[in-house]
């Protein structure tokens, strides 16, 4: 399995859950030291250095793959800025990391995924996130990611590939903490979905028998009692 954003809150939890389940996990990230923290001493993991702003050059461990059971696209950036404040480079980076890299990586890995009759999981945005002031680049990238997933699912069904989009509500990670601060909204990790819970949803999706597919899964935090 390949997990992007493996150094992030959700990605690292997926790496842990998947290795616990016995998967060999290639953990992709752009920061070698942080990748070592995720993979160091964890049997069944291997780090893959990959900056998703430029995913066209596949690193060697991925270029030579014959079979791949799953790709879990967790990497993402989520800058908060009005349209007026969003520079060309911010638009470019957001679209590159959040959607173009996911498309390009998937494209490059399709032969190996088809060989394994595998699964592609896209971690999208919160359910029904739409027309949010000061978040157009992020919401636009996630709308495009949904379209990518839906087209891929329709195209690859004949090859047995399953494609799932997961829509997580607020999950306790650095990204959410930063975003909430930028919107001036409170953040309390205990009120959020825990990354390990979201990872268990990813594993449930991957564990499903192959006579059915979960096209979309929304995950909502439960209010604390
Ligand atoms: N947390 C939430 O509440 C929430 C809710 C809905 C959806 N999501 C989605 O879930 C996914 C994971 O989010 P998270 O909360 O786990 O965020 P996170 O902790 O900030 O993790 C984001 C990951 O993306 C990686 N990344 C960013 N730019 C990259 C680049 N150029 N090349 C390679 N990797 C790059 C980061 O690597 P670095 O550490 O090197 O920056 C990090 O590993 C995102 O797609 C996000 O949109 C999150």
C-alpha cells in the first residue's frame, strides 16, 4: 500500500493502522526526518521521499512496482485566504498537491493497481463543504478531487478497481488546529474525530469484500457527553 501525507496526522495514523493489519506500507512524504519518525522501527514500512508539488518524477520504489493493493491519498494543504488574497502560487500549490498530484500518482500506478485488483482511497474535505468564504482554493481543489474520484471509479470498474472518497469532519491534526485559528474558531482535540478513528474507517473500506464498493463515506465527530 502507498500512503501519501504519511507525516501528517491522518496519514501517520493510516500507516500505523495498516501495518498493524499486516500491510506493507510505503509511506510517502517530503520531509526525510519526519518520515523516519513515522517509519523508524515500525516493521512493514518503507519511506518514500516525494514532493507532491512535482509528482511527475516517480521515485524508484514506486516506478518499478509490479503490484499495488491500495493507494491512500492523504496529503493536502489548506491555506485560508480570500480570493483577493490568494496568489497565483497559492492556487498552483493547492491544486498541485491536493488534486493534480493525486491524479498523476494514480495514473502512474494504475498498471500495478490493476494487477492487484486494488483500491484507491481519496481523503477529501469535510462533508458538504461548499462556497466557504476565504477558502476557495481549498474547496475548489477538493471539488476537483471528487470529480477525479468519480471519473476514475466509472472508468476502472471494468478492471475491478474500487475507488472510495472519504469526507472527514473535523479531525484532531495540526492542519485543523491551524485552519480553525485562521478562521478564529475554537479548537479542542477532544471534540474532534481522532486520527486513529479515521484510520480505522480507511481500513474498513479496504477490508470490504470485493463484490461491492463503498463509493463515498462521510465521517462526523460525535458531540462529547
Ligand atoms: N484534519 C481535518 O479536520 C480534515 C478534515 C477533512 C479533510 N482533511 C484532509 O485530510 C488530509 C490529511 O490532513 P491532516 O489533517 O492529516 O493534515 P496534516 O497533518 O497537515 O497532513 C498533511 C500532509 O500532507 C503533506 N503535504 C503537504 N504538502 C506536501 C507536498 N508538497 N508534498 C508532499 N506532501 C505534502 C504534509 O507533509 P509535510 O508534513 O511535509 O507538510 C502532511 O504529511 C488532507 O487532504 C486534508 O484536506 C482533514
